[in-house]
C-alpha cells in the first residue's frame, strides 16, 4: 500500500514537471525578442527552401495574412495578401516583408509549408515582433561655472533611454544626463548627446552639436553667430572695395561730363566771337571806304591807302591832312591866319612804334611813315600862287 502511494506521488510530480516545461516552452516562444521601430521595414526570413508544388502560408497570430504556391513551370511564387491593412510583400524565397510597420502589427508571425501530398513541413522558425515608438531628438544645454562647463542632455518625453555623449562625433566615457568637464579642454570641440531605446539600440537620435562659450584663449573669436570670422572679414573687405570702385566710377563720369559741358560752352563762345568779329570787320571795312572817299579828292588816287594816312609833300607848310582811324570822328582843320598865308606846323617828335592793343572794338592807328624827298618848289612861285 505504501509502495503504491509512493508511486502515485512520483507520478504526480513527474506530471507537474512536464506541465511546467510545456508552459515554459510556450512562454519562451511568446517572449518578444525583436524590437522594431515604427515606420521601419522588417524582414522575417523563411527557414525552408520551397520546392515545386509546395504551398506557403504566413500567419499573424491566428489570422492568415498570405497564401501562395510555387509555380511548377516558372518556378516563381505567386499568392494573395488577405489583410489589406498590412503593407506586406513575399519575396521569391518566401520571406515576409513588413513595410512601414505600426503598433497593430505587433505579434507572432509564423510560416506554414505544405507539400503536394498535404503534409506540413516541420521545424519552421517563427518570430515575435514588438514595435517601439521612435525616440525623440534631444537637445543640449550648457551652464558655465568658474573654469568648468556642464552640458545636459534634455529629452522631450521622460522615458527609459540610454544616453551616450559624443565629442567631435566620437563616443566618450560619459553616459549620464549631465556631463561636466573643464572648459579649456573642450574649447574648440563640439559636444553632442545620443539617446537610444534600451531594447533596441538602432532606435536612436543624436542632438545638434554645441560649442562651449565659457572659455576662450583668443582675443578674436573664430566664429560669430556660427560664421567664420574670416568669412565675415572677407565679405566686409569685398563690400568696401565695391563701394570704392562705385565712388571712383561716379567721380570719373562726373568729371568727364563737366569737361564735356565746358568744351561745349567754349565752342559756343568761340563760334559767337567769330561771328561778331566777322560782322565788325565788315562794318569797319565799309566805314573806312566811306571815310576815305569823303576826304580824298578823286584826281589824286595815287595818294589813297586803306590802312595808312596820306603822305604830305616835302616842304609843304599847310595843315596836315586827316589820318584815318576806325570808329573815330575826323579832327577839324586848324583855321588859317588872317594874312592868308598858311602857318607852318611844327614837326612832331620822332616816336617809337606803338604797342598794338588787341581790342575787338578799335584797332590801333597805322605807324607814321618817313617823308619822301621831293623837289622843293620855288618860293616866288609859291608866293604868287598865294597872292
């Protein structure tokens, strides 16, 4: 009796162990080992090489999402997608392709292959897929304190993320939320932080790099508002040169324009002066002809000259004849003495040549000419003529 009771106890323990192993194996298959990010593409491979006339089914949980068959003639797989909400494709080798994966696509994906006799192919591999939200992009803030600087990685949504600090784009030994370092050690080194999901390291985002402003060993900074100081200096120099060129061009054009105006005015003035001189010369020429015709007798044409006064004969003691001058009135003749004899006029002292004055209104009188020698008439004849 006791023996039978011992055997019953052993059987119960064995049955309990078998049940626990079955439950454990089932739970181990349902444990999520593949964490994927929303919006990505997932490939679930088929661990069997399809043969001709074999049929393939893909299940999501208990739902058939695809069924197809390998064509005997072409050797290509052709089938039908049963869930239109899923963006899925099946490759030539039977692998399942999930595009733009979403939260409702989480779960177990299992393939089923049947031979032409309807027998199921054993040992096919299934996968449990879990979909995670994409991590947000972090920001880096900076706080200065004496000779050190503290960087903080700020995440919009508080969650269980892994933090990794980067210096010049390379990982450093810093994985906490705050990173404190001596400022002069990172004077010109950009600092950034990267956060990733603790279940999927590929689901990560990196912040923009930040350059510390707490310490500077240079008087002139290398960058101003994120722009290199040399770019700013070069741009300023180019603007100054351009302004100088523009000012020079305007000055040259203004000078040429003024010179052109002066040349035009000079040409107009010269043209007007030439016209006035021509009119004056014509008027003077006509006046000289009229004046000479009035004061010279017609019977002595050989003593007439346009530009010189009339020569007096040698020994003549009478009054001098009129000397022609431009635009002047003739001088009146001196009255004769009452005795009827002409009074000899005193001779003028010899004068040097007069300086010619350039005047458009009046020309200088002609220079005096030396008297020509002529035979003196007899005195008695002259007296008798006077009587």
